[in-house]
């Protein structure tokens, strides 16, 4: 790990700052226990003639992460209230696959149901095999030597202009950003092997304008607007079921099915906020944001192995070979906050807040041949919304050596966006379901004793009780009526998870950290 920073003035009004950071992990946290694996394929174009391929084990220690980040900043200050900043940054990150933490830790029989050789004993143990080399060389976005990988690249340019006048500050932020993620993964716990490659990109242009008053008066206002144009593209090739097709188009010989999808988005947003100093120690703010979005999408499976067209609908199908979405969303999101500072080191506040999470289109879904009625509807989902209250206290104590903050909150979320695999129609689906409530408390502490300059102790403790208020959910594969799969919605089995904890929401979490830095010489620090 290393980083370097260089700063210099460029005349009286300009300044330049360059920064770069790089890191390389030797080994990793997870041990790969896989051995070489045979992967025989059956050629559908030649009467299912069998050919054997060998998948060597992936690296013994993973993820072996490598990362490089750079940023250049050019700043202008004319000394008359006009300042401008131009920032350009880029990043690159590479790991051995995106399944380096696929560790089975809990199974009823002590082994995975799909492969008894894969034990569920945790211990940071994984079973990962490379692509067979000959298959990798014939598959798009696979590395020619068969290695698993995940590579993320991004860059962005942001221009900020501020004009500070006597009673008004004007602000402009212009941004363009791009990112791309490619991977080749061993995506399963199967003895037979499931591999996939992916190439997904996203780029966006945005322009925001804002004005804020600063009159010597109890009331001031802030208002502004945002425009954004986005595009997401997605391609994925999946290899499984031991199939090949020597008559397939270039790059598709060993692919079971491939996906191609894109979404173009456009957003207009306007917002405003009123700030009212009710008394010297009491302040209230109230605001709202209006958002208008449009999204146009398509999804198709340009290639499907002929043996699988009964499950995966190919692009060449007579109907629904290409699924499309044309969506429009509108939202109002208000918020109100009131704060009281009885002393300069203590602030109490209460707030009502609302939130909006955009709807969209599942670019990584599956167009299943088993869905015959309006399959495009299965790929589209609506916005998720939240609203609720929070209150808290923020303090700096013991002559500003200790910062202690406590927050209490309660939020309700509606039209939850749920991702799941619908085994009955063999399709990945994002859909809106029910509502949930999350309430709890957060404690944050930071202590920097003056007696030990450079030492900082940090800690957090969070309690969160998140429960579904109402949620008619998909059943898991093989779930019985006795286990809760007792409902039917439009002829499809469902279970009622109302009152149960939401997924990925632990009740208790805590963090702790310590940092120390000190000068060694006049121009060098160590920490």
C-alpha cells in the first residue's frame, strides 16, 4: 500500500493538487479447497457427442485484491467571490473472481445439497474452479487462461463554480461519470460447474444549479434544480448444464444462454428549502423536492442453446423475444427539521423526513419461456418510498475532547423492492411488495485526548428493529404448507412474512477503532 500527494500554486489565482494511491494484497482471507474438476459437454449439433474438459482450481488464497486510484484537482480563486474547481479522478480494482467469499457456513446435512463434496464448515473455506481453458478461449469476456476475475474501472470529471455575492451565493455543479464492471465467475456449489461472464457499464451526465440567500434576517431560502441523463448497458453469458453447440454463433459454443439489456434514463428535479431562525438558539428548516423521471429499457436473450429454449426464451421467438419498458415516475419528498442549541456544545433536534428510491427495469433478469402473459411486467418495478421521524442530541464534551451523538428513529417503507429467484417460472424478479418499519437507536462516540496528541478513539453502537408490516412473499424451493407456504396469489404459491424480521438487518451492530499519528521531523508524519 502506498500513496503520494503533490500540491503547488500556479500563479496568484490557481492551484493544482495531484494524488495517487495503490495497494496490492498478497494472498487473502479465504482458502480455496477445490481440486481439478471434469466438465464433460454434450454437443447438441452432433447428437449429444460428449467431450471432456478440465477445470483447474482457482488460486489457493483469495481475493488477492489490487487497486489503483488517482485524482487531479485544479482550483481557481479570483478573490472577488468567484471560485471554481475542476476535479478528474479514476479508479481500477481487480480481484480473483467475484465469488471469492462464497463460503457455505450452515447446511442441515453438513454439506451443500447440490454437491455433498462441498462441506458447510465455514472457516473461510471456498470451492472455486477456473473456466476450462479451451472453453474460456471460446467465451466472450472470459480470460484466455481461464482465470476467474472481477475488474472494476471508473472515471469522473466534476466542475464546480461558486459565486459569493453580498446576500446570495450561486452554485453550479457539472458532472460526467462512467464505470464498468467485468467478471468471470464460478457461480455455484455444483459439482457439474456453473460459470458466467459479465460486462456492465453505466454513464451519466448531470447539471445542478442552486442559489442560497444569506440575508441578515430570521428567514433565508435555498432553491435549485437538477438535470441528469443516464445509460446502463448489460451483457451476460451463462455456462451450465454441460451443454455445447458447435453450430452456435461465434462466442456462444459453450454458452447455455446470453443476456443483452440496456436502460436510458432522464431526470428533472426541483427543490427548495426555507430556513427560519425562530430564536437565537432555535432554528427550523422545511423543504421539498419534486422529481420527474423517464426510463426506456429493453431486454433480450440473443442466444439460447437449442436444448434450453423450453426454459429460456430466445430473441428469435415468435412473441416476446425482446421485452421493453417505458416508465415514468413522479415524486414529492418533503422534510421538516427543528433544532435547539441550549449551549454552544449541545444541540437537540427532531425531524420528519421522506425518501424516494427510483423504480426501474431488471437488466439482469431472465426472459423465461414459462411466463406467457406479459413477461415485460415481471421486469419492471415501481419506486420504493419511505417516511418517518428521528430525534437526537449532538454534543462535544470535556472541553471538546469527546464527541457524543445519540439518535432515535422510526421509518416506514412502502412498495419494497424485493429481488428473488422464482423457481416456478425459472426467472429472476424484482417486484414491489408490502411495507416494513425500521426503528432503533444509534450511539456514536469519538475521543481525542489532548494529553496524547494524535490519538483518536472511535466507537459506534446501533440497535435496529426492522420488521415487515405486510409482506406476501415468494416461497423458497421445496417449502411445504406446514413450513408456511400456504397461500396462493394468481395461482402461485406464497407465504405471509408479516411481522417477521426483514432480510440483511441485524438488530445489534457495533464498531470500534483507534488511530494515532505523530510528527517525525518538520515535513513528515507517521501513523
